[in-house]
DNA sequence: CTGTTAGCGCTTTCAA
DNA sequence: TTGAAAGCGCTAACAG
C-alpha cells in the first residue's frame, strides 16, 4: 500500500506538504504542488479514508436500515437516499432487518463501531431502544415511514391513519359494509395507524365493523394470502379488502383468485403503496400511494442538516402527502 | 467518545488487557475479565472499528456496485449478497451507477479510499479500466451478471446468448419470422450476447432476419416503449418481440397496448428476467429467468474465498442455469 | 497473567 | 512556504 509518506519521499517533501496538497489547504508553492501531484499520479496513490476518519471523527458514511429491501417502496427510498447522500459526498451502508428487532440491534452495534455519521432507520418494531442507543451516543438518526410512540425523534413519513381512513371511507361510500383490513405486524405503527384509520371511517359513518374483519399479520405476500383465506372461510366473508401494503395486496389477490372470486365484480381490493409503473403491465389496483422518493430525499437532507450541526431545532416530524388513485380493483358490492 | 483507555482506567488495568478481553485473545484472569466487562457495560463502550481496521488492514466491508437498484433482478441480488455477507460478518456498501461509467469510476475511487475488502461489480460498460484499477491494488473483485471481454476476472453470470437463443428459437418454432429483439445498452455484454443468441437461432434455422429487427437502446421501460413504437411504424412490423430485460418488456407492452395490439393474439412478447411473483398479480410474460438469488450468493462466497486467501485458483467464470417459463404472452403469429 | 512500547496513515499544532 | 512532533483508537510484539 502506498502511503502519504511514500509520496512525500518520492516528491522530496514532507508528508505534511503532501497532506496540504491533497486537502487544498494552507500554503504550498505552485512548483511543489506540481511535484507532489506528479508523485501521486506516478505511484497511483489513494489516500486512506480510515486514517483520515480516525482523525476527523467523520466517515462521510450514512446507514440506511430497512425492513425489506425487496419491496419496491423501500427500494425507491433506498435509491433516493443514495442519490441525495452521494450528492453531498456521503456513502450509504444498507442493512436489511427482515422486520426483526434482533437483526436491527445487531446492525446498529456494528454501525456504531464503524462510526457512521448518521442513521436512517425504518424501525422493525416500535421499540424505543434502538433510537435511545443512537441518541445516547449522539449519532443523528431519522426515522422513516414509521412512528416510534413516545419518542422525540426526527421522522419522515406519511399519515397512515388518514390514508386508511380514505380507503375505507371510499369503500363505505361505494356501499360496502363487510370490509376487511389486512394489517402487517402488530408491533409496527403503520399497521396500528392504518387500522385506526379504518376504525375512524366506520365511526364517522356511524357504522359498526365486525371484530373479525380486523387482522394483523406480516407485511408479506404470504401473510396476505393466508389471512385472506381465513377471512373467506368466515360465515359472512368480506365484500371488500383493505391491504395495508403492496405485498399483502398481492397475496390477497392470489387467494381471491384461487377462491374463484373476480375483482372487482365479486369483491373489491384496495391497498397502501403503489407498485411502480415500471414493474407492472396493467396498473390495476386502487391504492393510496406514498411518495417514496420524496420520503428518502427529505429524510436524508434532514439527517445531513443534523450532522452538519446546522440544524439544532427540536426533533421534527415531516408528514408527506398521500395520493389516492382509483383504478379497476374496486367497485360497488354485489347486490 | 469512550475509548479503550477510558475503560482501562475505569477497570484499573491497562488498555492492552481491555483489548484482550474484547478480542478474547491471550490470557486474562477470570476476575480481571469480569472487571473489564463491567467497566465496558458501565461506560457503554463501543470499540472503534476504524482504529481497528487501520491496524488490521481489514474493514470487513464489501462494496456492491449495481447499475439499477430499482430493478427487482438487482434488488434480489442485493438482498442475497447482503445475506451471504452478513452471515460471514461483512457489511455491504451499495452503490448505484445508473449504467454510467463515470459514476462507476467515481464510486470505485471512494471505495478504494474507504478500504473495502472486496468489490462485487455489475459493470456499467465493458470497459476494462475499473477491473484493472482494482486488480492493480489487489482488491478482490467479482463481476456479476455481465462479461468483461478480454479480462481475466472472477465472474458469476448466466449464459445470455443461450437464453436469447432459446427465446428466439421458441418464437421461430411457433412460426414467427418477423421477430424483433430489443437490446439494452450496446456497450454491455448482456445486450450483445443476447443479440448474438438471437442471430444464432436464425442461423441454425437457416432463416434470415431483417437488420431492422435488431435494436439497441437502454435497459429501461422508456427505451422499450420508444423502440417498440419505432418498430411498429415499419412497413413490415414484427409479429413477435424479444425484450432483453424486464423493464424493456414492460415498456414494450405499453407501446403495444397503446397501438391497440393484443398480446398474444396480435403479437407475442417474451423477455429476459422474471418479475418476482410477490410483485405481480398475474404472471403473464413468457420469460427466461435468471437465478438472481443464487447469482448474488455465489458471487459473494467467491469473493469472500478470495479475500480470505483461501482461494488462489486462477479467475473463474461461474455460469448459472437459466429457466424458461412459457406463459400467456406468446403464441403463434396471426395467420 | 499483565503492562510497555511502537506504529497503522493521516492531520493538527507549533516552530522554522 | 515547509517540516517535526504528537496523537486519533487500537493491537502485535515483547517484557516482566
């Protein structure tokens, strides 16, 4: 490995002078600078960011902890985070927790050791420990997509409750009464909030929902499939389904199909999270979509403003608007 | 920041002893170890991986350079790489080049500075420079998905030529003669190889294809859309399309739809790369699918075997099998 | 079993 | 305008 010392020797100067050239700092005679530049080029010298970071106490590296990197919603976030970060000279380490709190904790420890400058976190659960850990060590953190109840922490997300309210109200207005909601993990705010929104829509319409219609599960296609099958076996099966994310929706659809039910003729299906147009042949699903790209961008910028010390305001919550798109998967109930 | 020295002081021992406890190495009296452990816990000490890496010359970090992190094919690879790496105690830095050689080069420089232990690279172009750069600095690298002609380098990929051959032959056997192939970037081996496979299928059938039918473009939905529109405006438009990746296929499909053409009744459409079942309502497309998960896993394991020094064989090329799945997007040409 | 010394590659003083 | 010394946090090698 070539070091700054090798370059110095090669150029007949001290290491310090090389450092000055590298960082464009202090005074270096033009002629000396050229000699150093030449030496750098000749030796193919690459400065060691580790050593530099050890001094600066700055790695220019962020961490993005996601629960499911195969979900396009999160992929889009990942992409926009990467873009926003690299624009400002930061790299991003991606971590995938699979919705597991244990994995999240494990990653956090490694990332702390690696001295990341900041963390973007989609928390696996509403557990406050991860956030506390980071805050104790004054590593800036921005929570994405989900809420951590009883925690003062920067957050960028959408209004899950409102979105679910809109979807449910829309179905109620179409005349549905037996509406099922397919939640994800019970320990995650988006699940809880979306179910709350569902309940509010019923309450405001002065209608009752059956306890049977409200289900938790996972944010996976398999879970959507399983729960839908259960619901179809009820004495009074739903006439409409609200899936609390895109994967659940796809699993639900498969179960409906297998049961010989036509969407939207026999049942309606609406969902959270759009699937990017680049991925589907026929956008079909009525959805409340989240601006994933914007979420990632704003979260990153907020994080960077924190760790640059330029932003010392109290923790803030940025709520981005949802967009409801009515497509062909929803219609009035069968008479 | 708490350092090993603080812990030492707190426990009334030397830094070295703390280091020994941390790394479970050498002899430490049980009672001393306990005292140190207690101090670590009390101070909430987190070892600084930067300092450690500076000594060890090992960061336990890999880089994965992708061309498009929003493409599920690459997302799946990303996920399996992350899984395989974290299993062996490595973190992964993801980089997205957007198929740009300039971005690739830029990332490579940063990663070199950050002293990553190894690189997994989906090269943006067939340019040999990136690989040479890494090899000169003896940073192990495994090329994924694409071939770098005239380069001795570990590679994990599928046989693009064969896949395209199979798709084309299948269409020829159905009776199609006017078959278009929608390539991606011309500077990427997968584009070139898939077109070669197409040509071979024609050659073996003793048939001629029209030069018009062979198009390069980008690996994007937009490009698939544009090129398909062009092709439809030809005097003798294609009766079948081979898309060289999933995004191109979706763009092509949209163009066909807009032109009022029914798939497969009016035209057939087949493609490379499956879209994961978790993402689509009705798998519809006849495809040659690549085992993305396996590609990521094998590439990571190969890379790790290289940087552990356990594998000093000459560079190898691992070719994984493709799977052709015939669905509803293809059929015989309209009489 | 434990501590001291030196050094990884770089940069911040401070001095020349 | 340049250099020498010291130190970031950690550990290998050697003493004790």
